[in-house]
C-alpha cells in the first residue's frame, strides 16, 4: 500500500467521522490542538484504523501519534511490515 492512498483514505474517513474541514487536515495538523480531537475521538480513530487496515493501535502507540503526519507514518510503517 502506498503512502498517498493512506493519506487520502484517512483524510476522507476523518472528514466523514468527525465532520472536519478537509482543508484543515494537513500533515502538520496537531490532532488535539488543530483538529480539536479529544481522548474519546482517539478510540474512534483506532477503530477506523483497525477496520480499514487491520492494525490494532495500543495505548502507548496512540500517545506518540500527535500529528496527522505521525498517523500516516504509523499506518504506512505497519502496512509495510506485514
């Protein structure tokens, strides 16, 4: 799976799930500060990632994901290691 398709898919799902403006979802966007996502929203993100990519996000891993770039990188790296 290439990184560009991950970015497009994740952005689309976040726009649908959290009603975010697509223009707000940039690689440097901070999930909490810029996008306004809260702790419970991270549970929803974990469910989305599990459903779409079969990747289970653990609590320690989620805490290191602060920006959209971190999320893209994490998913990309996990899909490359499968």
